């Protein structure tokens, strides 16, 4: 059977945990920065692949988007891996 002293300690401990959780709650600015970082980690490899592919396609005669499409796809894969590794840590 619990005594009055045990109940007071337990209530005090829970109140401290609630205060700690409240102070560590992420802010709107922190969440915005986190989502923005995820977006950049995903989009930048795609844009880099598109530019590199377009440059490689321009080196060869005729109309071709083979390099552009291939490197955009590679950029999507690299971006997905970047996001996964960022979220995992």
C-alpha cells in the first residue's frame, strides 16, 4: 500500500516531467527550419542532376534528354537517401 509520502513524490516527479516536456517542445521556427532542411536535402540533388544532364545533352548533336532524365532520377534517389539519413539521426 502506498503512503501519502510516496504519492506526493510521484506527483512531484510527474509535474517535473511535464515541465521538462513543455520547455523542450519544438517551436514553430524550429519546425520550419527542420522541414526546410528536408526540402533542400531532397530538391538540390534533383536540380543538380537536371543541370548536369542538360549540359551533357547539349554536348551531343541532335535532340536528346537521355542524360537529363537519367540524372534527375539519380537526384531523386540521392535526395531520398539524404532525407532518410537526416531523419534517422
